[in-house]
C-alpha cells in the first residue's frame, strides 16, 4: 500500500511540473495564439504550485496572472520585445543564441532538437508556424516528458519512468538550460514593469528548481544572442504584424535593464 501511495505522489508531482511547463510554453506564444486565458490558468496553476510547494514561484505566478490581464499591453509588448521574426527584439530561438545566424552550427542545433522530438515519436504538425527551437516548443516538449513521467508512475513502469527522466535531463542539459537563462534574463530586463518581466521571473525560478532536481548546470544568464548580418529593420520589412507592434511601425531594438 505504501508503494502505491508513493506512486500516486510521484504521478501528481510530475503532472504539476507538466502544468508549469505548459503555462510557460503557452505564455511564450503570441497572445492571440494562446490556448487558455489567465483566468482559465488560475486554478491549474494553484493546484500545481500546491504540489511543488514553492512560495516564491507562487508569488511570481500570481504576478503573471495579474499583469497578464492587460491584454492590449501584453500584445504590444510582445511585438516590441520578442517580435515576429528570428532576429527581432529578444530572439525566442535557441540557435540564435548558440550560433551565428545562418551558420552551419545553427542548422546542426535545430537538427539535434528535432532528433529529440523524433526519438519520442513527436514532430511539429502541419499548422505549426514556428521553428523547432522556439522557446515555446522546447518548453512544451518538457511538458510532454513530465506527462510521460506521470504516466509511467501510474503504471509503476520503471523502464518507462527512467526513459522519461533521462529525456528530461538530457534535453534540459543539452538545450533548454544552455540558453533559456540568458533568454529569460534579457526578456525580464526588456519587459520591466509588465507581464514579460513577471513571466521571466517565474521562468527563471522554475528553471532553477528543475535544474536542481535533475542535477543539470544552468547556462550563463549574461549570454548574448549570436551575431548576425541581418539588421533589425530588415526583419520587419513586409511583416504583416509590423504596423501593430508599436505606433509608427517596426519596433526599435529592445535593450535589457
């Protein structure tokens, strides 16, 4: 009986981590593309954080929900800070941070990310308009691996559980933890006072918890995106969203605090 209680606790903990990853992934999409509103997330986040038991994370999540209520500002900030192209604002793509735009290493990095997805029988569907190394896609993959861990715990399947945990540890170490600390650090600085600053604090705190749980080293938060010959203005020419980013057209470069 004790073993079954432990299995239920492990399942609930894994599902709670999946919820947090899914919330972060959802918030990193364009506001118009999110699957749930802040109000719809409130109950799920509360239950997940009850299980995780971290009061600092709870405070950060509450701040996200409050500041995310200003939909107009959130959408304007998304265009100003993150943008709609790989090199605009704060790039939400792993290979823009770990390799110069257009170089061979960048394509190898994206191939390696795709290989992780394929190894678990996943791939981007036909309606997904993002690259495989987008922060939202990578966080959604971590959500999937946590859900897989929960399923393995419910079956008491040690082999499946080990595969899910090994996948989390490897993907975090080889991809997310290498660049996401710098991405979230820059995102928080550029989004000072708004939703994206609150989101960055939640994400940074959660990433630290996960790296400690899995014994993974976090990357340098002061890392800067790789150099590119592409000017910010060039990325916005012809962009269907450019006129809506800020009054007057394409967004100016965002700088962290």
